[in-house]
């Protein structure tokens, strides 16, 4: 069986991006300990084209596959407990649906001939 490996280069790029985002948060006076990743997205970027020279005078494309990484950090919201109500609030009781006669008398005009 073949054994896979972690994508080391991609992980290093992502760690560098997180460190950059952390230092940006410090500059903006945000609490770094409460930051969470709220959105992350990776899209393909345009190929960068170079040439590699081969035997017998041939040239082949030598292209890299870069990516655009989008990362949003936000401060974790502190959850506040709901205060316990001592008196119950009055609940609305839904009435029956209005019939066709009630609808006619309430606003719409109808002529009976």
C-alpha cells in the first residue's frame, strides 16, 4: 500500500498567511486570543508560463499552478445568558381565519345587484 504525505508547501503558505492575519489583528487592536476563522476560500489562479528547453531543439511549456487564498478572521462572540423572566409575557392567541363575508365588510367593496 502506498502511504500519502501531508502537503508541506501548502501548509507552510497557510501558516504564513495566518501569522500575517494575526499581526494585522494586533495592529487593529483586536483580541488575538478570541479570533476564529470565519471564512476561507482557495481559488485557482492564472497559470504562469515559462519555457523549458529539450533535446533536439524542442521547447516545452513549464507552467506553475498558483492559487488565490481568501481568509477572513473575526472575533469570537461572547455568549450572554438570557435573563430569567419572573412574570410570563402574554402570548397572542391566533384567531380563526376570516370568512369571505368578513373580508368584504372589512375593506374591499363589492356591489350587490
